[in-house]
């Protein structure tokens, strides 16, 4: 769809003003803020990563499918492709500072003697059944086996079947994008 086809604004506004308006509107869409875990082999080595994500949504109930949007060139996208899985950690609103640790690929990973990550960016993690890391402080989590990966230009949409879940999200208010000063998308 061309910008001209998006509504009446382009004829009445200059393109920069229209672009700013579109971004403000897209930023206003309510979303959560999550940490997506991934594990896979790259260059002959098993790697693990955690990444902040704001587009995570259940897309089917039978089977239980979750979709996660990931930047196409991100380490997480590469690990999801090779590892064929991902996890989603749901955080308490009070943990808003934690997500900032995962806006770039994690370089500080401490492993146990069996090669399983124990800490990532100074945050304790546990390993899901698929091998993807989950934040130990998560109030809830899902572990997903990759069902499909859709290439969408700047992003890929990873669709995973929920193969494991845990936690008690009803006991706290979960973190949302609006709880931070972060803006993404648009």
C-alpha cells in the first residue's frame, strides 16, 4: 500500500508531518513488553540470546500458537531459524529496567559445566525444554517449538506452538510498553 492510499492526510500534509503522525499512531497501539529467548547453532557453536520484544501475541487456540516479531537481521532471528524454537518471558511491571538489558544481543553469558546458560546480562535464567533460555524472574513464560517463520521485510514473524508454560501472571500487573519511555516501530 502506498502512503497516498493510506488515508486523506498525504494530500493535506507534507510527507515528514505525515510520517510523524503515522509513527505516533502506531506507537499508541497497546502492547506488552516481553523478553524472547532463543538458542541455536551458529558457526558450529551453540549460542543463546535474550531479546526485548513488544509484539508477542497468541494467534491460534487449537493448536496453541504464539507469534513473535523479530528484526530480520537480529541474532534472535538467526537462532530461531537454526534452533527451531523460542521462549517468551512475561515480566512484572516493576521489572521495567530489566528489558533494557536485552535491546542488543547478549554478550555476557555464564554457562554451567554442561554448557547450559545460568546467567545472561547478569540475570539468572533457566533453560526451557526446547533449549531456549527463560528469565528466572519471569512471572510467567511459554516455551514454543517453531511452527512457521514468515519473512516480512524488516522483520520475521516466528510462529511457535506452545510446548511448555509456567508461572502465575494473574498475581501481578505485567509490563507494557507504555510503562517505559521506549518507542518501537512506526
